[in-house]
């Protein structure tokens, strides 16, 4: 895998060097050098040859030393609301882990899931999807649900490597990751898109608008498809259930009172997110307020030590880098040049709504193959006004088609939390591929046309 990544990055590096040295037609020297740095950065992020945060720091350095962009522009991602939404998500996940709330919810549902294999798979996917409304971290959701799923698999007699155990691991992995692409604060690419839209175009994406537009198809119907594909690829039958041992949380000292207090705070936070169109408060500031409450002495649930261990500064750097990359692409004029290239290749034209919708969805999906999932908004958001002019769609509609792309996983490497979940479950990562390939095909054959009709019904197109 690493050798293949080295070859891939070598090709990207050679292309970047060629662009920087030859200055292709249509670009000036400044744009050519900027494009070369952008390609190198995307290559580092997508191949994983270095940690993502180091790729971000390299991006900052390569722009600042030769003066290709101002510090204000390069570091502009740090002022975006998305950064604070991610940070507050870390605090919420820490509180759920410290109090043992995730394990308690899982244990409460366990007796209802062990009656049949299809019910078990569907229930675990549904639990993962439901946690997406409460825990804004796909890895955190996996950490809460994987122990429950594996305990159930063991109680039902599924041995390591069996279809049943693999199916359980896949249900947790996909349930904790895929449906939550349709919930605004739940996954990193969603938050990057929200931050980039506000940062570059002054467009505030509302929690409810995002949920209503995406969740019926990309959340609910895609979850049904995931269950069907897992049952088909990994069929099994349950045995007589044994007693399920409740996995202990990392720090289960919270107790019922703290869990209820946290659950109440989560529901208030969720309610404020869902009603943002009425009160106008950015979801990031609502999340920040919840994080502050959880960190307060005596009142809060997250200690300074738990806070320090929960905050992943590498992820914060990645988000800031992705947003900064989008700002640099837009300010340098590269966005306009790339938009001209894209519109000349894709069959985009006003009045061809379905072809436009399919083309934009495919563009986002293909972009995700060569960049990280959070990199999709960084690459495509600067192009949104030009793509809107080419299609006749609104800028908001063009931005929202990115969600179809970065929620369509073709290869497991595109979504690291999927791999993390399988690792936590102790099951092979290659099992993911049988489902991701089939799900991607089903998405474009069935779900994208249905999504188009849903968008039409809502008046987005």
C-alpha cells in the first residue's frame, strides 16, 4: 500500500513540477506556482505519506516563504466557524465517553437487536445513524458502538472471520459513518463545506435546510441500501444468544445523573441546531457554548486532562489547511481557470437539469478519489459561481451537490474512520470493499436519480 502511495505521489509531484516550470497556457507564473503547491498538498493529504497535519504545514510554508499568498489569506481557515464546530465536537465526544453515555445507550438497545441477524444488522446501522445526531465525530461513534456490536456478535456465536462477525463490524462501520454525511455537524467534510461556503461566498448553510435536503435519500435510503448489501454479501444466521457482557467505558465514573444531564444538554444543542433558521445563531457558536458548559468547573463533565486528550490538533490543522487552500485557489484566480476547464469537459448547460445534477455529483465523487473527502469542498467550492452560471443552478445548489460526491465512497482509503472502525472490531479492512463498490454503483444507478427528484420537489432545482 505504501509503495503504491509513493508511486502515486511521485506522479503528482512530477506533474506539479512540470506545471511550475512550463507555466501552461491560460495561467500566469503566479497561478502556475500556486497550482503546483496545491497539487503537492492534495497529493500529501490523499496518499497519507505524511500525517495530514504535516501536509498542511508544508502547504503553509511553501506559500509563505516565496510570498505567493499573504499570511492573512493562508491562515484564514483559522477564523472560520468550522474550526470551532470541530473543536466543540471533540468536547462533546469526550463528555459522552467519560460519562459512559454511549455504552449505556448501546446496552439498552442490545436485547432488541439479538433476535435475528437481519434485525441485528439493521439495528446496528440505525444506532450508528442515530448517534450521528448526538456525537459529531464518526470515530467517536465507532468507539462507542464497536464494543457493543462485537459483544453481541460473540454472544450470538459469531467467531472471528465468520460472515456474521464481519457483517456486524461492517454494520457498525458504515452506520457510524455514511448516514451522518447528511447531518451538518456530524462529519468533517460537512463542516468543511459549511465553513468554505461561508468563508468564500458568504453563504450560511442551515442545519435544518441541510438535513431536509440530504437525509431522506443520503441518510435513510442509503442506510437501507447498506443493510441490504451487507446481508447479501455476508449472510449468516444467529444462534441462541448468550448473556451479553456490557463493555465498560474508558471512564465510567459519571453515573446516571451525569448521563441524564449530558443527554439533556445534547438535546438542547440539537434543538438549537435544528432551529437555526429561526434564531440565526451559527451552529458553530451553539456547539462552542455547549463545549464551554461541559468544561466549566463543578458544572461541567470534561476535566482539563480529558480536554487535552480529546482535542486532536492535527485535525484542526487539517481543517484550517483545507479552508485556507480553498481561499488561496479562489484569490489567485485558479478557481476561474479550473471552472473553465471543467465546464468545457462536462456536459453542462442551462435547462439540462438531470445531466447537470449527475455531472456535478460525478465531479465531486471523482474529486474525492484524488483528494481527501474534506478536500472536495476545498477544490470545488471556489468553482461554485462559475458552475452555477454554466448549469443555471443556484450557487447554493451547486455547493450542495458536493455532499453526494463526498458521501459516495468507492475505496475504503477515502474515509479513514471506516478503516478505524474495522480495526477496532478486529476484522479485515478488505471486507469494506465488497460493500463500498456495490454501494457506489447503487448510488448512481438508483439513489442519485431519486435525489434529483427530491431536490426538484423541494424547489432546489
